[in-house]
C-alpha cells in the first residue's frame, strides 16, 4: 500500500503539472505578452514561450506590427504666405521593440487592436503636420514635398517617442487650396512656358528662314561658279584633247617607224644570238668531250694506282709474313742450337764432376756460362794435370782446340743454311705474277733491275749480321772456292779465336 507521503508527493507533482499547463503562454513575433503581478518589473515575451502563475499573475497583449495612420487636415491650414491649404498624408508607425518603448506603449495601448492605436495617434500627427504647414510657403510645399515630409517626421518623432511609437515613414499624398491658387500657379507657369515656347519657335523659324535664304544664295553662287568652272574646264578639256590627239598621232607615227626599226634590230639580235648560241654549243660540246677524256684518264689512273697500291700492299704483307716465318725459323734454329749447347754443357759438367771426383782434391767450380767444350777442356786439363805436367799441358791445348773448333763449327752450320736463306729471300719474287712499273729509275736503271738488285743487297746484310753475331768473316769463307783460294791457297778465316787456312787445317793460337 502507498503511504501518505507518497500520495502527497504524487499530488504535489500533479498540482505542479496542472499549474504549468494552466499558466503556459507563447507569444507570436508581432505581439508582446506582458506578464505582471508577482514582480515589480513585468516580464515581456516576444516570439517565445513562458509560464505565468495562475491566480497570481496575468497576461496582457500589445500589438507590435506596422500600422498606417491617415493624416488629413479637416480644416484649411494657412501657410507661411497666408494661403489656406488642405494636406492629405500617410504615416507608417509601429511600437518600439526596446523594453523602455514597450513599457511606455503598454501604459497607453495595452490590449488595443491596431485600429484603436492608429486612431489614438491620428490627432497627435495631425497637430504636428499643421505646425509644419504654418512654417512653409505654398510653393515650397508643392515643389519640395520630401523636405516637407521629413520635417513632419522630425517634429512628430519627439511626441511619438514619449508614447513608445516609432515613425517609419511619412508621405504627402495631396495638397489643395480653397481658392484654386495652385491651379492658377500652374496656369501661369503654363502660359509662361507657352510664351517661351512661342518665342523660341518664332526665333527658330526666323533663324531657319535666314539660314535658308543664306543657303539658297550660297547654293546659287556655288551653282553659277560651278557652271563657270565647268565651262572653263570643258574648254580646257577640248584644247587638251586636241593637243593630246596631235601628240598621239605624232607618237603613233614615230612608234610605227620605231617599230619597224626595232623589228629589224630584233631580227638582227636574234640572228646574232642564234650564231652565238651555236658557237657556244660547239664550245660546250668540245669542253664536254675534253672533260670526258680527262675523267676517263683520271679513272684509268685511279684504277692503275689502286691496283698498284693493292699489289704493293699484298707484296708488303707477303714479305712481312715471310720475314716473320724466317724469323721464327731462325729463332727455332737458335733454340735448337741453344738446346744442343745446353746438352753439351750438361755432358761437360758431368765429365767435370767425374774428373773432380777422381782428382779428389780439386774443389774449384768452373764458370757455368763458359762454353761446354771449354769447360770440358779445362776439366780434362785439371784431371790430366794431376797425372802429370806434360799431359796437363797437352790436355789444356786440346781443350782450347775444342773451344775454337766450336766457333768454326758454328760458322760451318751457318754456311750450310745460307742457300736456304737465299732461297727464302728470292721466294717472294718468284711468287709475283705481274708488276706494273710507272718510273724509269734513277741513273738510267730500270725498275725491274732495281727489284732484282735487292737480292745481293739483302744477302750482304744477312752475311754482315751473321758475321757480327758469330765473329766469323763469311766473305772470306765464300772466297774459299775462288781461283785465288785454289791456286794461292790464300784464304784465312778468323774469328772467335779460330784461324782456318785453305788446306782445311786448324791452327790453334796460344
């Protein structure tokens, strides 16, 4: 069961809700709801909601929209120039939105509709307009109505502000008078305007007539002057035409004569040009033939030179290849000779070692670079020297003989390969198929003889090189088969400490 406190609480809540519902108010934007009763300063609601306390507060309404007030002078009002006029104007007003303006308006227009408010304001605005009319002249009121309406608004705003009213605009609709002076002023202005217009029209007509007369006179003068000038021009034209015709006839006659002369000159020029053209054509044909011959000569010379260069290049390359082959063969022979020398050197060293073992006391080591035969001779000499002084000397001479004999043997070996060297030198010439010679040689010597004469020169260079390498004079060896060598036996070969006579005996020099 619910206790009393809970029931009381629900009852209190229900009462509060009822109070809120009963006191809920919502003001539209063009109305001001004024809630008063509990507070010293009433609450103002504009376009928003609020709550009043029932039985303790009340809600009053104040219209805030725009209102139109007709301002008419019911009786004629004298102007500053003592003319009675009636003025009809319209003013747009509203209640101010500030709290102070709403409070002032609430004291005067609370809960009134717009018509009642405009009726209350009409008397005040009419009185303000009457005051302004009394300060202005009739002409000013008609011609400067904006200034008149501004003065009315400025005068009336002071009184309206005290009521909480704002004047938005004031427009003068109509101004009339009892005696029709405004119409007379209009008629007077109309007469003046018509008079000024008539005067202006008369003056314009006069100016037009004067200008027309002057224009006619000027046109007539111009026409007479123009006709006179036309006559003079026509006369001058006729004279000029006659002169031109005479000049044209003269020129035509001269032109006919000149044409005939010119035709003859042109015919002569054509014949001369034809002859010159034929001569030039013949000259060009001769030059062309000469150039063709020159071109053919150049082509033939180029072909011969090209072929000669090719053959020369082929011969040079072939000679280089043969030279390389000969060099390789010489190197091979040299290699074989060195191998044989090394073999003999090894045999000599072996014999030397054996003799040193037999001597049992000989410790001296022979020079490794000495020739094999010399080393063997020295080794045998040392061995024989141990057995006896005489045998040692004999063995030493024998070793020296062997040493010299090796030089002679080297010479003999080189002599044996000479025919092969000569054949290799002559071999490139035997393989030449064709030689084109373009010179006669120097000193009357032909090119062919110069080529064949190179063989002895090359052989001599080979002999000189071999002589320098071996120390043997191969020229003396070649003379060994000559008549002088066979009869006188006067051939000596020296070199490398060797002397060979024609009777093939070897002489050993001490």
